C-alpha cells in the first residue's frame, strides 16, 4: 500500500491538497455483500482533494471531495448508522471547541 500527498499553497490563506492511495493484498478471505468466504486478490485505490481557507491564524474552513474504488469490498466497509452518528457528534464537538477559541 502506498499514499502520495501533494500540497500547493494557492495564496497566503488558501491551501489545496491532492491525496492518492493505492493498495493490494494477495489471497485474502472476503466476506461482504459481494463475496461469501471467497479467497482472492484485492486491490483498491482512490483520490481525495481538500481545499482549505484560513479565516484566522487558528481557524480554517475547508471542503473535501473523494473518489474511491474498492470493487472487492476489502479495504472499506459500510458504517452503521450508530457509527455515522458518533462521527458526526465528534466533528460537531471539535467545531464548537474551535469556534469558542476564536
């Protein structure tokens, strides 16, 4: 597996990030929605872009776009609704802490 991350500062307040990931695993046991107890090779890859804008020295806002291909379902799995809710609550808490520091 490897990752490549490129960053480019567009100007003093704007940062662009491009991230590429690629992975390969030989002879893995797959148990998911597509395969049931199947041993095969798995490959996955994707691209992620981030664009950040600095509001202050301590606070930035950003956006993210992602494309990911995992046709065998080895590297990623679907999060449950509870896992999604917990992640959302953690992000909300971090944002509230950051805003109170400004």
